[in-house]
């Protein structure tokens, strides 16, 4: 938007254009509007480019912030409800951060159900990652899925034993340990 060594007038014009494009609903214009406002308020400019502090912290490697930002996008509290962005933030926490709770949430998002065609393969894959990251609820759900053939997955005694063993490694208080 601004060239090298902008004058004060160039900056003022860029701000006016950003405000106008934001007023017309342009997301990039709104980011720039926020950036100008934050700079005037003395805030660190690179943080202004993020939707929230959670998003900034997520990209700085705080994976619990990725989960929180994903929750915010999923529920529509804070940012606008956006399932794709929620999945992206959850994916970052699950894959990069090995956050079992977030992997479990992704597994549930993809779980086929009454109002959701889902994706069984993705659901099982994320639940498996959750169990591998020592999240008990994922292991318990996988035992039930394979023991009773739920969600369209076939019954599989070997997988039941594998996930029960994993569950017992995580928690000696689990049933059957």
C-alpha cells in the first residue's frame, strides 16, 4: 500500500483509503484500518495483523492459544463463525503442537452423524492422534467405535485391544486395566 519512505501525506491518504475499503466490507482494508489505529495507539504493529491476541500467540507457538482461537471461530464468539478457520487453528494445535484435546475436537468435527455427512477416515485419524497424545477421551471413543462398529467403522478386536492398552498406559483408573 505504501512505497518506500512514505511522506506523512502518503500515510494519511493510505489510512483514508483503508477506512473507505473497510467501510465497504473489505477484510484487508479492515486489517489495515486496525493497523493504523494500533500504531496511533502505540501498539506493536506486527500484532495488529492478527485477528486476536490468541491468533498472535498461536503463531508464536502457544498451541493452547490455537485451540482457543479455533473455539472462537467455531462458536462465533469474538470473530465471525467460520468452520474452515476453526479447523485450521485446531489442525495447527493438533499436528504442530501435539495437543490431544484439540485432535479430539477435530475428530468430533469430522464424525459422521445425523446432520453431518462427516468424514469417517479423517475423524478416526484425528481421534487416533488425540489418543497418541495421551488424551483419554479419544482412546475411550476409539475403543467404543471399534468394539461396537459405530459410525460405520467395522468392528475390530485388534484395534479395541490396542486402544484399551493405550488407555491403560495413560490412566490406571480406566475400566479393565
